[in-house]
């Protein structure tokens, strides 16, 4: 199965660092010692996964809407869990084995969907801070006036550097700019605590500055981001901030 951040999982699946373990409680994942004290769970009403080519082109891999996913921010990762992802439709998949799995789940009869929920299956995923490339936000736009939080990451199973973004449309009243700041701070602290021996001076300085990050300036119809790796002249920063 292609790694696309999110997948349909159940508690009986083999443990993998690339995906969380669904908890018995709906809309939640099993916490690990590294999570420490999570923030109060948030709610996302739409999830969009996009893949970026080496030329900066963006291709949507997955979109899930008309749902309520819990977003759990910890000292170790950002995790997403949704037990009732089938209700209301909203699945759009764009190719690949992972997409076929999701498409099949979306087209299953209601009795089977209910049975799956009873067996603990849920849509879940996480971005561990060791994989986090960027975190940013886009101010509200459109009729709904809701913030969007973006996590930039890479595929840990790919041979090359495959970049993915996860956009989370937040429920009303939730500030994506504040959350981006919190995630950047937690990610920097985690990496400086557990990965500092493996990083160069440039990245160490970048992360030290993110221990107390300056507030991001909102850009109309565009993402503003904190970067946890040096992007240099690669153009990666512009691609990660494009709508």
C-alpha cells in the first residue's frame, strides 16, 4: 500500500511507525510514552492529502470531507482519527492502492459500514515530528470562513524524497495560526532533544529559533509556514506554501 499519511486501520493491524494504532475509544489513537501531554483534541471537517513532484507540481491524492476527525497534537506527533468517516460520503481518491482501499470503504453498504465500526476500523494517520518538513496555516476564505492547517512531510517508505502535504480544514472557532506555532515549537523541542547528534549546525540553528517561534503573518489565499529543514534554493518552500 502506498504511504499517503492516512489509511483505514484497525487495532489488529501490525504495529508500524508510519501509522498510529486505533484506540478502542472512537476517534482516538493509542498514545505512546513519547506523546507525553497532548493538547485538547481538535476537530477537522475536511482532510486533503497532496503529493508534490520534483518540479513543484501538486497532485491531489485524497480528499475526505463531510466528516469530523479528531486531531491530536502531542510532544511527538500530530495524529488524526475518524471512526465515522463513511457517513455523508465525501470520499474522493486519485489513484494508487491506498486510494482504492479508501474508495472501496466509501462504497460499502451501510450494514457493512456499521460492522466495520464495531470492529474498530477507523480512518487514521499521523505525522511524526521526525518527518515534519513544515507546518503552516491559511486564513479563512469562502462562505464557511474556516482556517486551514497544513503539515508538510515526506514519505518514509520511498527510495527518493517524496513530499506530501496534509491540509486540515478546522471546525469553526479554531485558530490554525496558533496551532501551527504550537506544533513548530513542539517539533523543534523534540528534534533538538532526541535528534540533535545527527543534525548539522544550520538545522540546529533553525530549530533553536523555533523553540519560541515568531507569529506567522497571514497571506491572502496562501499558506504561511514554519520550516523545520533548510530549503535553500530548492523552491520547496514556495511549493509548500502554494494553495
